[in-house]
């Protein structure tokens, strides 16, 4: 029952957020009646006026911005991109499939690049369909990268060799107390690097029990919409999945802490 109530609350919150996004889009002056706009112009306008408002984290927005720019707007496989220079109402499944086939044949495009292209294009068409700018079904449905994965030959087992073990010992013996405790704590908790750096003594350390992971520190790329350039910032954000979690620690950790 609690799980069902939680999911119901999340769904209602999502509906409310979508309504706010639409309202903000109208305030921003975005015209949803634009099926005659070129696809390249339309998807860029949608991204910076609509999708940006839905991204809760700067890192999420940055990841999507790279998908849009590298795999759609600046794909670089055609002298004149048929997709980007077509009107939104004229974009067909075969046109998108042709883009996928060109990426499949290109030695500089990976399966991940193709997935990124399809992800951002599919999201845009979901928006167009929801707002009734176009009708029918999403032309990206069931499309995916079909490039065969490379089979790794003579795969060797990976292990921590003697040299690396000695380096780890040297670090633990010679670095500052903060570094020693951080590494020791990480070995015994399995926390991500950003989660470890985001811990606070008075809020997250539950003595003789474990750790509460509430936030993560990340050194991430941030996109400046005015200059259309990136810069690096140190950010304090919610952990992966936007949920805190408890991590138990073994008893021999507490005397050291």
C-alpha cells in the first residue's frame, strides 16, 4: 500500500510538473502551432525552452545538450542534413531510419552515438505528439542501433597487482589523515567518489550503525545558454536517483572514525 501511494504521489507530481512546463513555455513565447518549422530549428527551440525546464540537475541538462548538438545538429555525416532541413510535418520514419543507417556505416559513430540520436529525437516527437503539433505515432518507435558488438578476444582476468597494492599502501601510510580516513571509509562502504566527498559529520554519520547518503559532489560541465559554451563548476547535488540511502558499516570502522 505504501509503495502504491508513493507511486501515485510521484505520478501526480509529474503531471503537475508537466503542466508547469507547458505554462512556462507559453510565457516564454514558444508557439506550439509550428509543424511548418524546420526540424533542426524546432528541436533546438524545444530543447532550450521546454526540455531545459524538465531537467532537475545541471548534469542531466548537459548530457542531453551534448546528445542534441553532437548527434543531431552537428552530426557531420551529410553536407546538407535532410532531417534538420525538413519541415517537422514532413519528417518520416524512413528519414530517421536513413540517418541511423548512415551512422551505422560511419567508422566514427558508435552504437552509443546512435542511441543518443534516437533518444533526443524520440523525446522531441513525444512532445510534438502530446501537444498535437503532429499526429500519428512516434517515428522513432522500436528503432535502435543494430551494430554488432565487438567480441573481446582472449579476455584476461583483472586483478590488483603487487605494484598497485604497494602504491595503495604508500598512499594510506603517507597522505593526510583526511585522505587516509576517506580511502579507508571508501574501501569499506563502496560509496561513489562524489558521495564520499558529500558526507557531513554531523548529518550523515550515524555512529555505530552506518552512513546516510543524502548528496553528492561533482565537478561537472555547465552549459551557458548565452555564450553557448561550457565551463566547469563544483556542484552539490542529490545522489543518483534523487533518493537518499543508508549504508551499513562494519564494527572495526568505528574506532578509526
